[in-house]
C-alpha cells in the first residue's frame, strides 16, 4: 500500500491473492488493510491537505502533467497488467490506459480554470465575492471493470481541485492501482497527497470513509446496491458524495436506420469488456418487421468474435470477472428461455481446452425478449444481447425509459427529428446518437435515477471536489 509517501505492508501483516480470470492462476499477493491502515492513510491525507491545497493551481497542474507523461511512457506495461488481472483483450486495455491518461491531462488544464465570481450587491457599501475551495480529504472507491481509468477519473479532478485522497480499488484489481501509484510516486506528489489501501473486505474501509470526521467526501463507482448503502450512511454524517452506479442501457434502432451500421455498432458496444461495462446495452429495441434482418447481421458479427485469453492475438472477448458473474449470466439466460425467449447463439459456458480454468461465457444472442424477463430489468454485466421487438414506434421511448436506471442510451436513425426527440425524451445521462462511444475526458459522464449522482470528466468534474464560499464585504 502507499501511505504518506511510503510503500507499506498491512499493520497486521495480512495479504490476499490476486488471480487471472482467464486461467485461474495466482498472479501476486497484496496487503490486506485493516482499520489501523485505513486510519493511517486518512491521517496522512489530512496532514498533507493544508500545504497541497495552498499550492497554486499551476503547481498542482505540473504534478498532473508529469503523471500523465509517465502514464503514456508506461502504457504497454500498464496494459499488460490490466489484461493479466482483469482479462480484457490487450488492445482494449491499451485503449483504457489512453482514456485514463486523458483525465490527468484534462484536469491538469482544468486546475487553472477554477473561477469564482463577483456579484453586484443592492447595498452601495457591500461587495460579494465567491470563492471555490478544495473540499478536503476524499475517500475514493473504484470497481474492477475499468481498473485504471476509474482511478484517474476520480483522482485527477480531486487533486487538481486541491483535495488529498485515499483510494481503495476493487479487490479483484489491486495490481493496476499499485502500478498507478508507482506513477504518482515517480511524479513526486508530496507525501500524503495520494494514498492507496488494498483490502479483501471493502466494508470497513467504506465505513471509515463515511464515518471518519476527517473525510469530507466519498466518490464511489460500483453497483447501485453498494452505492445506496454508502449514500445512506454518508447522509448521516453529512458527507458529500458522487456516485457512478449501474446501468441498463437501451439501444434503439429506428426503421430508417441502416441495419448493417446499427448491428455493427450494437455488437461493438454490447460486447465491450465482455459486456462488463456500465454503459453496455442491456435491451436492444428493433422494429418488429426488421428483427430478422437485424438479428442475422448482428449474429454473424457476434460469431466472428473470438473468445479467449486477452493476451492472445485476435481475441475479442475475454473472461468474466469471476464465478458469481457466470452464475448471474446463467440465471438471466435460463429465466429468459423459460419465459419464451429464443436462443440464437451462445447460451453456455466455454470450457474447451485452455478456457477450462477461466470464467468464459459464449457471446449470446436472445430474441423474443419481453418485459417480464429478469434480463429486461436487471443489469447483466455479461456477454448477452437481448433483442426486443417493438411496434408501433410511439411505444419505444416509453419502453426504453421503463427502468430504474438512467446512465447510457443509444439511438440509431437517419432522421434529425427522431434523433432530437429521442435525445430530449430519454431519461439517461449519456445518449449516443448513431454513436457508440459518447465518452471523453472532455465530456460529462454520469447517470440519472438509480445510476447515481454527480458527473465525472468535463468542466463539471472538478466541481465535485470544490466548496463554494461567499464573502460579503462591507466597505
Ligand atoms: P461493487 O459495488 O460490488 O464494487 C465496487 C467497489 O465497491 C469495489 O471497490 C468494492 O470493493 C467496493 N465495495 C463493495 N461492497 C462495499 C461496501 N459494503 N462498502 C464499501 N465498498 C464496497 O460493484 P462491482 O461488481 O465491483 O462493479 C460493477 C458495478 O459498477 C456495476 O453495477 C457497474 O455498472 C458499475 N460501474 C459503474 C460505472 C459508472 O461510471 N457509472 C463504471 C464502472 C462500473
């Protein structure tokens, strides 16, 4: 772990293993933090806060630039660690490193654009001045599915704002976090500004983040269930929170869309990270008369995707993260088939040859999916594409909005009027119009409803780590 500028073992000496999801092999062991370690990290961040927040924005920016450059220098090693530990194909891991580095660059620049304001007063003797100031110590919790970019998406704006941070990465992917902290160490961030605790049981760390009076803010990316639990406890202690939670993205194909273009886009975004992405489509809506043509094109492309170890050339679909993820996918597929869905492709674990010790599930296509099925409601987080026929067109926005989630949605149409209507009416925070990658460090990322609160990236991202302070001056 990295606490107060030093690499440390857990005070208890405890460790836990990190495994490769493609082979089941033990890769390494890392410290298993207990309450003392977490308290040490929070205290170190507290001690570092006054001087870090007093640096000029230009000085903080320099640290972020240095980290950005180091991250690009070490891109290949970082990508290999990610594929080994998380399973995604190497090319996808490289893309994630680039996306992750983008946040360091973006917030190195945004650090210098934290503007206050002056406000005219009705009183001639009075002046109002508004300052934006760093919140204080931030506790950050990140998931395993994007184990590098979720770190920089939180830490870069927090550090740019002048906050100090304690990060707890997911227990499945601590090695990516360790590599990132080697970069922060090499960038010579002052001791205590960035701290890392790794732990197998996340609950005590979560508890410390929402109850320790030193921590002023919790930023969390993960499941809606855990996000709500932490939010309830944070409320009791009046902590600020930002939550990036689950999703259940609709992918709407209108009947004027090019079916080949739409199917190509749907396959790429559905099977991104083996479906383990919060912006992954979980319901693909196709006009009833186009379902056969769309499904043929879609399935042909799915069958061309090679599953396997992400280190092997040509592999497009890696393993799932673990055995529970496999069980969840199996349960949803069985439920759908029991209720009348048709299996067009996949629908089974892959256990042949080298895949036998990993957590592989065949890319799966289901048609005749209806609202009664679990898969229509629950986030799958796996490589299953449910195709839903709609008719008439007026129904589709209501069907798409029929979810507690509100993160991402996709629309394929050539009509500007349909595109604009869908953009305005869909209750989701991110809408891709004929576009399967509506994400960038420059653009606000975040959800509505049960998908969370707050935005990461963009001009808005840094606000999550700032307080507004009003000065009323009588002269
Ligand atoms: P998870 O909620 O189980 O775990 C996420 C993180 O929370 C991990 O670091 C884990 O250790 C920690 N955690 C778990 N229980 C905790 C507790 N009781 N107290 C404190 N911390 C706890 O979710 P997951 O399965 O690892 O991640 C997948 C989820 O993350 C999906 O629902 C996905 O949609 C969501 N996600 C959202 C975004 C987004 O930006 N909206 C991005 C990536 C993933």
